[in-house]
C-alpha cells in the first residue's frame, strides 16, 4: 500500500495535480498521522492535525522529494504539533475550511479517527509514554508504531534540508537513545506494577 501511495502522489505532483496528490496522501497516511499526533500530544491532536493539513496543502508545490512523501508528511506533522503546543489557544481548526478540494476529506479523517484513537493511549505503558519528553515520545511512536528506520526518523526530526551526513550521525544517536528509552520504560512499568519484575519471572 505504501508504495502505491508514494507512486500515486509522486505522479500527481509531477503533473501539477496538487489536489489529487493531497487527497492520495491524506487517504493513505492521514489516519496514521493523526494517530501519531494523538500519541505525542493527545490534548491538542485535532488542532495539530488541522495545522498539518494546511501545511501539507500549502507545501506540496515545494515538495522536493529528498525523502519519501510519508517521511515528509511526518516532518510536517511534528512541526505542526510543536506550533500548536506553543500556541494552544489559536483557532487552528478553522484552517480546514481554507483547503479547497481537500477540506471535506481532512475534516472526515479528523472527525472519524480522533475519538477512536484518543482512547487507546491512556493506560499502561502508553500512559508512561505521554509523560516523556516530546522528542523521546516522537522517537518511540515513529520507531515502534510506524516502524520507520532510524534514518527516516532522523530525517523527520532534522527536517528535509538536513545533509546525509547529519542524518546519518543523528540516526546513530537515535538508535542508542531508543535502546535507553526501552530500558527506562520497562523499569518504570515494573515499578508501577504494569509488568512483573524480572526476579518474579525467574529471569537471569
């Protein structure tokens, strides 16, 4: 499916059919992007999704394909979440009405997906995730839930303009950070009774 979305978006952009490209991209990745935003910031995920849709719509003509469309979309989503966190009272949801031919699709995705997703990040280890630093939470979601490579995650976190050397260096650092986070989360989950301690399981 991902390959088909990428090819469809790329061809639509090549032909200058940006509304078609945006629709294909949102249908293919919209639900998972919103899931990412719910996981990294449940309280303002819908506002961030609105901002993301606006940024996607306005940014498509300048998309340089230095990464996959999916990676670029996650970069936009992360930046949108950051802006909403800095300005949580802005009336960002109104932006969807300005998106022309994709406004109805964006609204449909937001309204039908957000409520379902917001109930899935509240308990157990997911609750612990919510209390992590923003970038640590983003790293976990992109690596575990979205199964992105460390290079792809480094591109999302660094931005499309980052050089290959910068991306490679950051990817190596993210790999180490991810392993550290897994250990920290397991230890906390055991302390809070979400997992049995290794000694109780008879582990070496």
